[in-house]
């Protein structure tokens, strides 16, 4: 007997890379020559439905993420689609609790990010099936349905399901108003597009003026090279933007704790709003010490934080002032919801990382969901914007006058144009072959 039950049938996984290192787009003190890349997965069902997700990498090693996604495939193929969508919390735990794959983390690193790509792809499929953008799908869930998405294991000393439920119930009043506000006005953005460390002074100056003309009132710049050059560059930018524009800096992990304190205190002369990743993302104690010693400058991190358990420590200890979730670092939407809830409890603003291919497209949904259904707060909140590679996406992010326009398409925005995938698949894509031939 042939069943008409729709199941997940197979994955298609592509190694997609863009040669951003040629112009030093995305360059910083730790990562000098990134090629923005995506281990890109399309999840297929027997009914012909698809969902898209990816892991963001910066080039070499993208093939490792491709292999990791394929390792997760065996846990998904054959599952009934309707049953999975009806209980996305159990689906998340099925993948993250698999004892053999979990051993490779646990719940961190290559496998954990691969699980995130798959989880995000299924959420994309879910939102498309419901005919709404992902942020509105999530915002339409009841408080209890949202709580059921979260794995509270290892969190309950700081956040219990009952506390999470209370946060969400408190935010219920005003959901409709906040949704309408997003649809009418969008969500605040800051930009890093002018701030890459490999850019010349001339290019930085041009891009700063362009950012101001585009309505941005918060800019971020890379530091962490020679401190004297950092001071010179930041002074140059402060002079260009004047006293009323916020300037933040990002050291991308290169400093030791005492070095970070010394350097940030020197940079403080130029009225810095936050310093991002001043030291190792795993050093909770170090972040706490830096935060205490550089106030009132805020300390931010999150793009390389491995999981909700490390976020728990950073947030509950007061080690950070700005929480920077990443759509593709932890295990997808569900784990990011756990982090949003903890940030709301400890009243830490969430300003997502989006410096990479496709990250802007996905993470905007999480911030908008946070505003509507979790924190109910948009003050001192921004989503990072980087103006690279959006043309490769079917539903590219739209930023106007320094604000993200709320998505109205269905899904998560993760789908790439088929031609882009074909052209930039590594190493056999037409664009890579052409570059090899010409070099």
C-alpha cells in the first residue's frame, strides 16, 4: 500500500563561495581575507515543497559544513512533514540530542551549525506553507507555543519555562500595534559597510559619507590592528560624522583582556558606543572584567558564541551589555528564541550580527519577532547591515533611510537564485572556473 503522507525526501547541499577577499570586503583584524561562503541546503518533501537554509563561513572549510549537513540528513528523511511542523520543539531536540552527532560538540561547532541550517530550512518551509514571513509566523504563536519551542536543559538555574511564559504573556498586550509599526516604519539598522579593516582611508571616507546620506545614525568600524592606526582611523571617522552619530568598534577577538582594557580606554577619546568581541568569545570571565573596566562604553558579543549555555553565562553575569545573536552560529531559530528570552529577562538589548552572506536576510526576522512577541522593546536595538551580495537572494533585504523594511514575502528569505548557486558553486561553478582561467 502506497502512503499519501508527505515526508521529507532528501536534501540538496551546495558549497557556494563568493570571492570577497579580492576587494577585502569583510576583512577584519582576525580574518584578513574572507571569501563569504554558504553551505547551502534545500530540504525537499515528497509533496514538492522546499525550505532553504545555510551555514555562513568565510571560505576554506565550507566543504566541512557541507559534509556535516549531509550527516544530519539521515535524521530528517522519512519524517512526516505535518508532524514535524506541529512540534518544532521536538524536532529540534531530535537533531541536537542525537547522542552520536552531539558527541562532536557537544552542542557547538560544525555539527551544531549544520543542525541550525537544517532547522532554519524547515522553518522556511513552514512559513511558506502558512503563507507568511517567518517573523509573523513566530509572532503569531501563543506564549505557550513559543515556550514549547525551547530546550530549557542547562538553563533553568537562570530561566525556567514559567519565567519564559511570564515574559511572553507580559508582551502579549500590544503585539498587533508593534506588528503594524514594523510594517509601517521598519526596524533600526546600523552599518559596518564602511568599516572593514582592509579598506583605504579614501574608500572609508567615501563609504562613510554614503552611509550618512543613506540615513544611518550608527556606524561600526573594525579595529585590532596597530592601536595607533586604530586611533587615527577612528578619529578620522569621528571627524567625518560629527558628534551626534554613534560609533562602535569591533576588535574581532584579537586582544587579551588587559590589552583590550588599555586599548578601549584610549579609543574612548573618540566617544565609542560599544566595543565588540574585544577578546575570545569563550572567555566569560574576561568579558566581565573588560565590561567593568571600560564603562560607560558598552561591551558586545555573540556572533561566535557557541550555544545558549554560554549566552546564559554572559547575560546572567552582566559580562555583556549588548547581545549579538547570529542566525547561523547556534542551532537555528529555536535556540535563538531561548537566547532572546534570556536577554529579555536580564534586560540586555539584542543587536544581531549580520556581517556575512545572507545573514541580513534571515536575522531580521528574529529581531522583528523579538520586538513583537518577546522584549516588546526597540529602543537601543539595531540590526547590523552590510551591503554585500544581496543580489544573490530571491528576496533580498531592503534597508531604507537606515531602517530594515519589514519583510512581506513568505518564508525566511534564505532562498538564493538558482543561477547564483550554479555560478558560484566551488570549485566547478562558472564564475570560479573563469577566475581560475584568468589568474
